[in-house]
C-alpha cells in the first residue's frame, strides 16, 4: 500500500475499501422499535476490513460515535485526502490488526451516512422522513446491527469495540445477545448519561430547533438549518475537549495583529476554531440526524432498561469479558461513570479489566492516536483471540 | 421589618430601598474607553444600604455578575415577592452587616438595568444604541464606578466584594485605584478566563447572533431574539452548575408519567428546567447586553493589561489586603485559577488569605446562602474594619 505512504505514518493501511449495503425489514416485516413504532425497510451501510476466517470466530465489530460513519479505515479512492475515522487503530499490524481480525463497522440507523435515518426517503410518502422518522434508541441501533451480522452468517463476535455512544452500542449488544458476544471494550462510555450531559445535548438540540430554517425538520430540498447545526457542533465540540487541552491548543491567543478588534466577530483563536468546526460540520452532517442520535444517547440507561433498575442485574445477563477504558480529562463521561460500570460488572461476576488513561485530550481522546490505548486494545484482543481458539470454533 | 418576615428567614432586611441614579460624562466631556472610543453621557443606577459614617471609612462596594443589577438587597415595595439578589448576605447582622457598613452596589455600564448600555437611547440618534454602543471592558466598568464613588464624596473603600465578573471588577479596582482600596474579596473569580470559558461564552454569543430576530443588534421596538437569548442562558446556566448539583437536583428523572415521550419536546426534568431558565431570562435581560458583558469578561486579563504580561507586576501596584474564595465544584473559574491569583499576590508581597469552599453547587455557589461563605466574609470585614479604625480616618 505504498501509495498511501504519505497518509499513513506506519506505511500500512487496509487500502482501498468500499461501502456495502444490506437492506431488510421490508414491509410488512418491519422492525419493531422501543418506542412501539415500526421501521422498514431499513438499509445499513457497512464496511469490512480483513478476512473472515474459516471458523468465523475472528470478528471484531467497531461502533462509531455520534457523527461517525461506517468508514472506520482505509480510503475509498486513491485521491482521498483522509482515511476512515479510526485508521490509526484499524489496519494491518495496528491496534485492531486486520491481518488477524475481520472488522465490521456499520453506520447506525438514524445517521445520515447511508443507513436509514430522517434524511432517507420515506417509502410511504416518497419524500424524506424528517420528523416522521420514529425516535430510536441505542437498542434499536443494535437490533438493526444484529440483522446485518445474521445476514453475514456470523454467530460469534470475538470483540465489540466502541467509544462514546459506540461504547453504549457495544454494551447493549453484550446484554441483548449474550451468547454471541465474547468480549467488549467500551471506551469513554457510560451506562447512562448524567444530567449535565443531557443538559448539554438538549442545548445542542435547541440550537438546531431554534433555527427557522429547521422548519420542524422539514428543510430537505430547501435551505438547511446551518447556523443551528453549527452552533450545536460548537457546544458539542467544547464538551469533547478538556480545559487543559483547550488551554494548550489555544490559551488566550488572539488571531489578528495580537490586538483586540472590539467587535463581535471573534478575537480569540479558540472562537474562530469553534466557528470553523461548526461550519465544517454543516457540510457533512444532517441536523435531524443530530437530534435523533443525541436523543438516543440520552435515553440509554442500561440498568433501568435491562436490569429493572439494577446495573448488576443487567450485567448478570452477559457472559462476555470486558475491558473498560476511560480518559482522565473526559468531563462528558467521566472516569467515575466507567468505575460505576466496572463495579456493577464485578458484582455480576464478570471478568473485567479497567484502565483510566491519563490524557489531557478529553472525551475525544479515543479518536486520537495514543500508544497506551493501542497497546491495551491489541493486548486484550490477543488474549481474547487465544482464549477463543482454546475453546475451539463455535 | 416584620412585614418581610415571610421573605427573610432571619427576619431582618434592609427593608424598602430605592434606585438612585448618577449621570456624568456629558458631551463633550465623554469618558474614554479602552477601545479608544468615547462614551457619554453615562448614567449609573445604584443602590446603597446602611449609613455612611462620619469618617466615611465604612464603605463596602458590592459588584454584581453578568446578569445582576444594582438591587443587591431589600425590596422596592412591600408587595415584592423577592428581595435583591444578595439579600442573604447584605443586611443588618448579615455577612455584610448594614448596621456597620455603608454598602454601595452599582449596575455596570453595558447592562440593561438602568445604567447606560446598548438598549439605552443614543443621544446622537434618538434611538437605542444597539451595536453602535462601543465595546467595553471590565476596566471601563470600573472607571465609571470611580466617577460615582467620587460623586458620593468617598475616597476610601473599606472592602470590595464580588463574585464571578463582580470579582474581576473588584480586582481591577484594587489595581487601578490602589490608594483608595483597603481590601478585596474576589469570589469564584479569575484574573483571566480560560480558553474553555471563552469558548462557552462565544457559543452563547453565537446563539444570540444566529437568531434572525437579532438583526445585527437592531431589534429594539421589534421582536426580540428570544430563542437565541434563551439558548444562550441555557448554555450559561449549565456552566454555572456542577455535575454533582445537577445530578442531585435532577438526575435522570422524567417529568411526565415516568415514561419516554419519544419526541423532541423534552423527556427529562433537567431539559424542562433549562428551557424554563432560558424563557424566564428573556423576560428580564437584553440580548445585546449579554453580548457586551460576556465580551468584557473574555477581554479581562489582568497580567496582560496591567502588568505587561506579569500578574505579579500587576498586583505589585496594590496595597489592598485580599481574601480570595473559590468553590470546589466551580468548573467555569476553577480553584486552580484562584490559586494562580493567590500565588501572584504572595509574590507581589500582598497580605492574602485564600479558602476553597467545599460545595457541590458550582460557580453559582456565591449567590446561595452558605454559612461558611457568610462567616468568612463577615470575619474578614471585621478584621479590615478594626484595622481601618486603628489607622484612624483617612
């Protein structure tokens, strides 16, 4: 893959990859959702890297976060500037080694990267769903992924790995389909979002819904609510960083002539950075998807929904082994929430390892290249892989 | 003041108070601002509680924060539901004892509670200033307050007390007019806002400016940018609380039938609380004032502006004694920033005491009744008062 030598410091990449699609739940066999509504047909866009082995026991599922997609690694064309969002982790001889594992990454329902979501065409009307799209939950996303995994003829999942709401999906999988899941790595995740996190995501939704271009979600084919979505991203982006990383990256540096402009266009570098993050995001993400996915993450409450109020009871359904990872500077899903998860797992008799990674980069640390994170994941996968071989094929 | 027994747990109050006004800087004698622009005439609305003693050495200035006003204590009429914003601290036998001290609280310039700000009439046009109002700084606010204090015939200030940007004003006073200021109590304050705090206030400004009703600040006499201002307040309000206080106050409690509604109207109590805070705020605050005051707080950088980059040099101008107070759960102006201030003061040879108050209520803790806070302030004032008497009248 030498043609990607300029993109990849390690000089290794899964190379050229392609989106695949799987469509199911065709009416009248629609999928039932937690809300009581039904959805179908459902298309999932997904990608795979590496090869499924003969015993079909080398499958690693990777779950993306809020604004991610199925493109976890590699390039679509030779001209692409950037590889998939977790290319530093997924590839030959990387943390999730595609020479050993068959990696599957599916775009979640509700998203805007090809899987069925509010911007998809509603077959009942011939127009985009908009707010006619039913509210979804993390469990609904997982239910759809299960259909894909069945379709691929896979019935053992060596490991499920995901950061943030990707971690929620991984955990939900382990509780919903315990016989299929051998191990899970939730990273910077939580079993339920705090009031602070819900407040922050509600502020982001209000930003979108306050934009007159949002038109109750019916903006498709007209001007999009770009100001609202950009502002939502600004707020979200702040919550993904940490005070220290923002201090180091920007401090109080000004961006013009080192003098105050005395107007409202933005004096500080951190302001123009956040404005830029907001504007860039609008080009790649759908405002309604932002509403649906943040809402799904707010709804997630594993103990309440799977354990009649008890996280221990919820985890007692699982037989998977866990490696729980948190970041010291993550204030959105702080380490305390990972520790709470680990305590419940231990009480439920689960084989769990936990590590808080010391880093200043906040919640978003899971997306950054980080040696310790890579080593922990590859080491755990290695252990799971040997145990799985010891057990023989399923 | 028995008629306020229902309002005041202690049964003591400064009673009925009245707004006073002072107008100065009449053209052509306008006040020069840090931006290089000029402003005038300037009206300050202020209130006083207690009596100025013969020696005129019992003056305590209280400074309000972003959305506060001159009404720190007491009631305007017997029918008022609520007293001034710091009534739990300011009054007879309270933390700032109006039986002993003459308390002055002035509404800052840029605000919307009577002092000259963007919603005031611009005498040059006969219409509200809007964005023709010049950008202001904390030092500009203090310069205007100095004119008021001169007008009142006061040349010694026993103590300056303020929380948040009220603390910035108190510190700026001590550096700008060192001979007048005997002591200062900055509470939950900072000598410069972090990149995180600037990012958060920029998001709040963007919320206002993205509202089409804002009309580049020219909304007076038409619909106000209520959605934008409400959202700004929501974001701000989150930053004034703490994860723990939000958890205790709301957790993940739902507000209707204890079931998800599966729509975007808000399921969780924390959502409707923040929505309510936003809506309520719109009734009492001006969107442009919000822009100007947040910008002034972002600009504040004592070391840069008063010490050629050195906080120690800035403080070496002061002769005042300091009591610096922070709150353990304040993540907007965290304790580390108060400690940085204290270290610089010590290096500058200042007599400074510091206390981090252990509380879960976040940045806004200074507005809440808190015994330790009250005792620390009253004890410090007592000490300053005795020292001042020992020195004899100025």
